[in-house]
């Protein structure tokens, strides 16, 4: 990785139209989310608003283009290029994979939050060595001659950029969705609190106090003679007067309305109010005679007719009707709030717990630990005593048991269920969650409960990525003995979505790391391979040229290895090469770079090393190889079970100023050592 002087980050946006984005992405929680994604994917992540201002950027893994920004001319072109790309991504509403002006593989991903738009800009590394050389030419064209290599370059393909962009898209969209749901829930709670506050002390007195408060206010506000509140008497099956007021202070005439009365039936059907004019003479029976006008309004709580408000003796204007309807709705909302606000707070706490649990699994790298944690946290979320996590095997198309909790002995970790078989198999096949209150009665299941399960209720949810099912999460036996409900299902589905993304990310990360290692290492010895050695040698020579320092190259060849290999066989020969490779690594310094060049030849790059020190290191290496005990026995006439090595040395710049010359001349030095008797060191001359 190249490091060049960092520039000051862009100005933080501060416009009223973008305040939600600023508050969200600058929060410590979101900084942590973005930093974790950046650490996992090895991509810089920057957030830009719709106006082009930088909101936040993670620590720079590849700040290569920053060096180019020292040039005013390039800076203007670079900014214009990136801003144009982010603008195109916003306009298309789709991600764009591109190479920036500095030739690094990047992506622009549009996101939206509360109606505001932003772009996540991800910066990887060069896709090829050719792009790296193009970058170096850009540096020279800007007048920047010096930059130093501090670690191996990481190459990023377009496919890797798409994968990284896809993971960032899934993770951020789910997190944004959770954030919006949290905001909505908070707004609802605040709204309910505000209603309670405006009703003042009446709200603290319960439903009866709220009814009295409503009656008193309506009586004072409206020009009517009598206001009465009817409450349901379930034993008698009638609505009877609970509270009432008259303008003339006389006692309110009490009467009841049957739940089969036309007034009640019309209000139950959803009619906004029932005036006297809508009732036939037969329907007015039971209502005190002599009332020239009356209206009945519904008080609906949880979609049920909880009470009836009666307005008597006073024609109502249309505006009055609206006022009465508003009072009825306000009263119903306040009463419902008294019944539900504790549940709402509890739901809010549980959804907040989902966010915390999602955060807890985001940083886990070990796959087995991730599986165990997902199951444990899911059970903790729903207070379930038993559960299992099963993943689909792509080859057999069967669910494999990867983690279990509380399940009886005898169920192995690799227990297998075919797709479509059993409850979990059906969930995997359909891609739909099962919420079962009683498995013996549920038509989808209808099976006898097993002895080791305390309750008949369970939840089984699919783990899905882009509509593709990758596994199933099963939970049963609530600690309280209660059945699972829709709230439990919503909670676990929210967590399962994030868990699936983390499982996919973990698998992709492991595969990517494995492929990276395979691309640069020799499969037999585990050392760097020949191709990557040449790249590293090019880097070291370039760095030595810039800083006026020396670098030496050693080439080591095992003496008589062909005869040894033919005598003991290739299996022993391969094992011997691995032992010699380990001995070489142990003998050289930590800064030295060891590679297998081919067959029984090895190369060692010695950074910042002159000829004298290189000879000392080579001698130590020759001696250590000669002392290395090999996996043979002296039963074939060989003089011993040891092997020797010949070494050649070539140094930059004395023996060559290019990698090609250094490799050619270290090979000639090794050839000279072989010709002069082997088991010796020769410096190119």
C-alpha cells in the first residue's frame, strides 16, 4: 500500500435540507457501522450528500488519490470526475462501478433516508499492475516524485468491487430501514405523550376522568341542553348513561340503549354519527320523548364500539359536528393510549435490542462463533429455551444443523433434513416464516408434541439474501410458558435479516481471503510464489531508487536434490522442500521476503541491505540449511540425511539497476557457486 500526505477532509454539510443525513451518518453508531464495513471489505467508504458535500469518511486504507490532490490542476479534474459519477449514480438510482482518475477500482452507491439522498463512495485498490503504473505516471505528471511503499499492494477486481458494493448496499439499506422504523416508532410515542399532556390531569384519572373531562368541555363549548356518555354494560347487553351534564343544572335523565338497537348497529357498521332524522319512529322508542333533536356519536377503541356520546336538545352545525367527532377521537385515542403506551414502550425497547444484537454480531469474524452467537442472541431476544440454526448445503440441497440450544442429547451438530421435509424443510422450501401457537392444531403442521418440548408453540423463520433462502432459524419453549405472537415474529425476522447478511458476508470474506492467499503463495511450501516475488522485487528496487538505498537478492539451490528426490520418492521430496522452506524463513530477518522460485530454487529479497551484510545472511542461511535434519534414514548408501545449498548474490545498484538484470546476475552467481564445488556462496562479478 502506498501512503502519501493526507489532505484535509471535505467540509461537513450543514444545510437544513440535509440535516437528517448529517445527524444520522455523523452519529457514533453509524460511524461504527461504516468503519466495520470498511474494515471488513478493505474499501474506504465516504458519504456524500446530494449537494456534493462530504459527510463522513472512514480511515483511509488506500489514500492514493489524496497525493494527486496536491496538484491544483488534477484536484479540479479529480473532484469533477468523482462528483459527476456520484451525480450519475443519484440520477440513475443504481450503483456504478468505475475506476477513478487515480485508476483505483471504486463504486458509487446511492442511498435514501427520510426523503434525503446521499451517495456512498467506496474506494478499493488498483485492479492490475498496469493501473498501478498508470497511477505512478499520474504522480509524475503532477510533480510528485516521492512516495513510499509501506505494505503489499492489494489488487481489487471489478467483481470484488461489485461484491463489496452489494454487501454495503444490503447492510446500509437494512440499517437505514431499522433507523426509519425507529424514528417512526419514536414519533408515534411522542405523539401519544403529547395527547396525554394536552389532556392534563384528566388523563391521569383513567377512562372515567377522561369521559368527564370530555363531557364538561363539550357542554361548555356547544350550545346544547344536554350531553351524555353511554357505556357498555356487558351483563345486561345495553349501553347506559355513565356521565351527563345539563345546561339548566337539572339531573340528567337516565336511559339505556340495547346493543341490538338501530343506533348501536349503525355505529358498529362505521357510520360517523346517527342523527334523529335517520331514525324511524319505531327506532326512537326508548329514547325519552319530547326531545326534538339528538345525535349519537361513536367512541371507538381498538376497532370496537367502547362508548356512545349523546348530544340532546340543540341542533348542531356542521362545524359543531366536526368538533364533537374530534373530541370523540381524541378521547378514544387517550384511553387507548392508557392501555397501550406501556406496550409501545416495551416494543420500542425490544426493537432497540434488535439493533444492539445486530451490532454485536457485526464484528465477529470466526464463522463458528458467528453461528453460535446468532442462535444465542435470537433465543435471548424471544426468551426461548430451545432453538436451532440450520443452513442449506448447496451440494445436497439439505438443511444441516450448524448450532443448537437446549435440544436433547443424540441430535448431532450435522443432523440433516431435506428441503420440504418437516417444519424447517417446509420453511426452507417456501421461504416463508411459520408462527405456530399450537402445533397439534395448526393445519400446516398437525403433529404430536414431543416430550422434551414444554409448549406447543414455536417460530421458524427463513434466513434470506435477495429472496434466496440460505438457512432456517427455529425457536421454541418460551421461558414464561406463553405462546409466540406476531410481535415476536416481527422482531426475529428483523434480526434474521441482518444475521443472514452477516453469514453471507462472513462466508464471502473467508473465501476472498483464501483466494488472495492462493494467488500469491506456493501451495506446497506456503512461501510467496514466483509471480508475486517479481512484483515485490520491482517495488523494493523502485523504493531503493527513490531513497538512494541498496537492496540485495539471494538465490538458493539445493545440491543434489534430483538424486535425493529420485532415491526417496516425490512424497519425501515434497516434505523435504517444506522443511527447507521453514528453515529459510527461520534463518532470515522478519523484513526479508522469501519465495519459492521453482523446483528446489528459492529467492530471498533483502531490503536496505549492502553486499557485506548480504554475505553474512547468506552464510547463516547456508549453515542452517546444512544442519537441517531431513525425513530420511541412512539406509540407501547416502552419506547422511542432510542436504546442502549453493547461493548466489546480486545487489542493487552495483550489479544491476533493473529487476531483470538482478535476476539474471543472481542466477549467474548461483551457477558459479555450483561450478566451484557447491555448498558455497558466490557474489556476482
